């Protein structure tokens, strides 16, 4: 199993298969962590709540693979690093996640996985890099929770997913 396949399976497990449509969730209707904007962006055309509700696990896995490929993240072979950056991207967006990765591996921070980022990844220490990305994710979660009280309903889930990842 490739690192991308392993990480996608972990994301699907963390996100769960339940359809939700919570007022506090800025992403709106969600299933497997897939939102209407995310699905629409990846497919190139608008999606509906019904399409989210009827999304299959296989479709969600395919969307996550496309997401990782589009950013150049699917080339990361270290599962620890890919898991940390992919989970960060699912919760906070691709650009901030790549910036956290670049900070962790000590390359110029531009939010793009280019040649310098790929070269640094080849020699990056997996546990250390994943821990630095996770620290950035925790800071981002803390900032979001302190700046927007409506998001506190998600605190336990967000922190549990980071803790689960650390246990791996």
C-alpha cells in the first residue's frame, strides 16, 4: 500500500461516514470530510448537498487522492509526514498545510510543493517533521477556537484526531 493510500484510509477513518450539516460548520454539508466547496473544486463543477449525502467511501478516497496529487503531496513517501500534512490540509486548507510543511523542513515558505520542497523531503526526518507540522496545526486550532466561539463545538473532535495521529 502506498503512503497516499495509507493516509487516505486514515483520513476516511478519522472523518467517518456520517453525513452532517451543522450550522457551525463553515464547510456546510459534509461526509467523509468532503464538503460541497471541496467536491466542487476538485470536480470542476458545482455539487449539491444530495451529492455529498450520497457520496461513497470509494468516491471520497478518489477525491482525496486527486487532492493530494493536485498539490504534489502524493509524492511524499514518508507516511508520518504525509499523514500530518494531509490532515492539516483537510482541516485548514492546502496552502497553510504546505506552508507548515515547508517551515518544518526548512525551505522557503511559498505554499507550493516545488523542487526545493521535494528535495528537502527526501532527507527530512519523518517523526520530527510530522511533529513540527502537528505543532503548527495545534496552534491553528487554538487560534481558531479562541477567535470564534462557534467553532468550540468542534474542539474535542479536532483535538482527538490530532491525538490519534500522534499515537500512530
